[in-house]
């Protein structure tokens, strides 16, 4: 949970936790333990590097909401706009121009929203 909070921020994690129901509580536990407690907590990649890889993968797979969420998390991971731009260029080559085109639109919107609300 500590890593999840470091990356996504307390407000996001608090919202996700508050919205959890008996139906999806096990899923929330799975995400926290599997993604955040295991993969994101590993020492080899920095949070910045994990952020870049995650955004590229989510963009390639067309997971729009998750792309936007992880772009907002760059406030906490240190990944820069330039990092994300380069990652999306890789998406264009290896996953296709339509996937990258869609991701660029999502990322631009997320950054515009972040500029409107600098505190997140």
C-alpha cells in the first residue's frame, strides 16, 4: 500500500479504497499486493523507469483510463513529458500508429488537466 500511495498519491488510493465493495475488495487486494507490493516495489527499475514502461504498455494495449491515471502519477515518479513522448514513439513503432495517436491525445489531455490543477 505504501508504494501504491507513493506512485498514485493518497487521494487516488483513498478514492479507490472508499469505492471498494464486498464484490471487488479481493480485486483491490490483488492489485495492491501483486502490482504495488511485488512488481512496483522491486529494486532494479526506478519508479521513473517503471512509470515510463507502464505508460507505454498501457498505451499499446489501449487502456485509456489507466494511461491517464499513470500520466497523473508522473508527478510522483519523476517521469517527464519528454520521457513519455519518447515512450509513445516506441509505441508507434512497435504497437502501431493508431495506438500511439490515441495515447498522445490522452496524454495531452491529462497534462492539460494537471496544469489546471497543479496540486492534483
